[in-house]
């Protein structure tokens, strides 16, 4: 009579056969990948050899041309290149210095965005302080006049001063903007 197998023994045998199957499939896929990699690598080596051969010839041609050129012509071209570099460095330094500060338009965009957000949340008004706005947009910059000009430019009919006046261009300038009606039909506080 055959010996009865227990359930545990059957499970162990199934696990072993499954593990063997996984190993065999892994070996087959690895073998396929390596043969595919060899096939791809073989043409690359041939093209690399072909590409390397013409480079040597061109290198010989360029060295022959360099020897034929007079030394005086080389000195002139280097002098022109250094002069051109000096002028470009001056221009880039000036651009960097001008690019450090935000413009009135940048501040106006931030204020209008704040007004739009307040309108979307159904707030009646927002109060904007020039010093806080400057710190928020570009902390540490000495650009208060531009910031204050933007705060004043965004004022519409009905908006009012909380602190300061139209002549004040300091960090204490605070304006209350009413956001219930942001229609473009509203008149500007300061007529242009």
C-alpha cells in the first residue's frame, strides 16, 4: 500500500516545485537579456571603430592647417576675444544689478491677486501695509518707494488710508482695499 502524505508535506512539495519553476524562468529571462545585450553591443563596437578612424584623419588635417597659419594672426584673434569678454561681463553685471528689485507692476500684480483671493472668500476688505508687502515679496530689499507707489496705484474709488497718506512712501503706509466690487468700471483713487 502506498504511504499517505500529510498536508504539510504536500504544501512543502508544492513550494519546492514553484521555487524551481521561478528559478528556471529567471534563468531563461536572464539568458535572453544577455543575448539581446550582446547583439546590441556588437553593432555599437563596429560603429565606434568606424567613427574613430575618420577622426584621426581630420585631426591630421587640422594640425596641418594650424602650422601653415602665421603667428601674428593668432595674436590678433586672441586680443579681440578678450576685449569682447570684458564688455559682456560689464553688461551682465549691470543686468544683475537691475534685476534685483521688483517693479511697480510686480507689486500691483501681488496686490490684485490678494484682492481677488479676498473677493473669492467673500471678504469685504483687506488691509495692506507697505512694509509687510515689501518683506513678503522681496525681503531685505531697499525698494520701499516702488512698493508704496504700487500700494497707491491699486487704490480704487472707496478705498481708504488706515495709516499714512498719498504723500507717505514709508513702511507705515497702510491701505484698506474693498474687495466686494472689483469691477474694472470703478474709478481709480488717483486719476492719472
